[in-house]
C-alpha cells in the first residue's frame, strides 16, 4: 500500500470516528435533557429526519437522541462513499471502486424499501 492509500485509510477512519463522536454527543445531550426536563406528557411518536432536526434546534430531548441515532446509522454509508472515491480517485483501483459503488447502490436502495408491518 502506498502513502496515498495510508492517508485515505486515515481519512476514512476519521469519518467513522467523527460520526460516532457526534452521534454519542447528541444522544448524551438528549439523555441529559430528558433527565432534567422529565418525562414528556404527550404520547411518544416516531420522528422523521426533518422533525428530529427541527426538534434538535429547539433542544427537545427525544429529537436530539433521534438525530444522534440517525447520524450513527448514516456513518457507515459515508464510509462506503469515502471508500468509493478513495478507490476511484486516489488508488485508481477500478475493480474495488465498482464494488464500492455496488455496495453504495444496495445501501441506497434499502433506504427506499418499505418496512414490514
């Protein structure tokens, strides 16, 4: 592995580390606010990304925890995007770039498949 490959691995590792740290901070902040504010009186419901983002800006505990979980779930997706561009641009390894693109397409398609009820 050449020097560029080692730098690419370091960048990808930093993406994973940053996503994990940000999500942990958001979830801990939400937990702290939840413990301080107490249990909400309204019925619990599932928040979508827009509601979680808007609620996080308003410092709502459940929204902060939800946004932390969403970021934690998106972190591996960003790792695959990083791997695709690393193989394509830095290492010029077309075979692994295509494999990464295939994994990225499968992950992206899975976001649009409805869940089982």
